[in-house]
């Protein structure tokens, strides 16, 4: 199905190759020549210069009026519909130069050779199918009376697109050679088509998208928004946990101490010593519980085990797992505390996901420092099929990693194994 979509993309891209600036320049020269002397003689250098200047003016008008942007939007929609390639639109035009429009023009320049190669890929499919059918229809169309001379039938070859590489068959055995050539072309077509389509897709991402600087600004704005939202969510969670847990326990503690104070009375004699002692014991238990909850909250913000470094923190995580964990940590230089905290919580979340969803028998955690990059990976031998859309927390991890300009990569085919890699800068 994907190969069919790629084939349709190659066919649909042919009109864009025909409006490439070099093609327009050749057409303009021909029209200028024809208008000058009715097509007689050769065009003069002045006529060629006028034609090319006219094409240049047309390109400038296309950029200035926004027509180039609309052409780029049409090509992005085509890539989205047929290839599933989603490329963000460039930002709105803020100055007359309009770099996005000129990138569309640059894409149109390159589209001519790329479009020709895409048509060549289509030729492999069509020519291969035609050749493969020769033995089937030969008997139906070559049953003329004896003595009738018929022209040989051309057979398409990989060089046949250029008009020199075709050969002809005039006998039934020759049709089987043509079918063999067609089968070879059809076997090669699924390799040629994705290669040229991937090259075109790379050009679309580079030239028809928002551009590197604009994309970088967009990513930074998104990361900033995620950081703000993450901080706000963290504050709300801390407030809720404090209100529902430690705050209630401390209020109960104060109330128990107040009641115990009443039981003790104001005189030297204690009217109800047993009740006062029971209230003091309850207050003591409440104080211990409140301290425990506050420790849990503090550990959620910054685990104390991280004070000794990420290696010890990961070792602590691995030791607490019910599933055996293979640990390999090679970090020559310690990352900043913020990066260590993110890496620790990512590892904890990924290990919890693996234990809950993967049905794995073994886990592996690896952390390595490479120049300015920290690579953390969690692998399992489970059933695979990890999907962020299924609510396993991977989307939240990707957002947390993106806040510091990191990246999360998931490799989890159905049947396993699963490897999730977190790439973080060493400093943030």
C-alpha cells in the first residue's frame, strides 16, 4: 500500500517539475523567438536575455504576491496526503524578502531533476508490467495468415527511457525474454521508488518547511511553554499533596495536642491521665506520619540518592526492581543537577512501564556520557508495541525531555524487544 502511495506521489509531482524555472526559461526563449520572427532562424542573445529576464520577473512576482507560498502549501499537502509527511508551515511573512517564498523557488529548481528521476521510477513499474504481459497476449494478436510480415514489438529496458536501450521481439520465445526483463524491472522498482521519494521528502522538509532558524525558534517557544506548564502542574500537585496529606495530619496533630492540654487541666492533679496519654500518643503518630509524607514529597522533587551522583541513583532504582536489571553506567563527567534529575525520573518511569506493560523477564539500563550528550537507554525483552498514544506516560516523558532540548526515541516492534533512548545535554 505504501509503495502505491509513493507511485502516486511520483506521478502527482510531474506537473511541479514542468513549472520548474529552467523549463519556464526554455519556454520563454522559444516564445520570444517565435514572436520575434515567426520561428525562423536562431534566437539572438538579446532575445534570450529578454526571455530569461521575464522569467526572473515572474519569480519575483510569485514571491512578492505569495503565490510561491501557496505553491509550497500545495506540495506540503500532497506529501501529507500520499506519504504521511507532515511538514509545518513557515511563519507568516514579516518582511518583503520572504525567505520561505524563495525556498519554494529553490525547491522548484531542484524539482526538475528529481521529478525526472521520479518519472523514471514510474517507468520501471509501467514498463515492467507491459513486458511481463507479452507472453499472455502474443497468441491473441499474432495469429495472422501465413506470409504476413509484422513489425517486431519493442521491449522496454532500464535504458529504454532514453530511446536507445529498447530491443524488439518477433517470436513467441522472445516474449519470455521480455517477461524476464519485465520481472527484473518490477523487482527493482520497489527499491528505486522509495529512494527517490525519500530524497524528495528530505527536500520538502528542508525547503518547504519553516526553515532552520524559524523551526529552532518554534521549538524553543514550545519548550518554554512546556516548561511553564510543567512547573505549574508541579506546583498544583505539591499544593494538593500538602493540603490532602501533611497539612491535614499537622492540623490533627495540633487538635490532639490541644485536647491533651485540656485533659491535663490547670492544677497539679491530672483529671484524666489515661485520655491525655492516648491523645499525646496519637499526636506522636501523626507527627511521624507527617514527617514521612514530607520526606516523600521532598524525594519527589529531588531524590536524596542523587546527591551521590546519577550512577548511584540508577543502581538504587535497579536494586528495587522485582525483574532482574542489567546496569551499565559510564559517565566520565557528572551532568548538572537538573539533567541528573530528569534522567533519574525518566529511568524510574521507563522501568515502571516495562514492569507493568511489557511482560519482560529481563531489563537493561545503560547510561553513557559522550562529549556534551548524556545517553540513557532502558531495554526489555518483552512483547514490544510501546506506543505513546496508549497512555503509558511516554508522551509526558518526551515533553519533559524536550524542555531541556533533549530527545526521546522509541524502538518497539510488535513482539519486542523494546529499547527507549533518552538523549539529554550534559548541561542545562
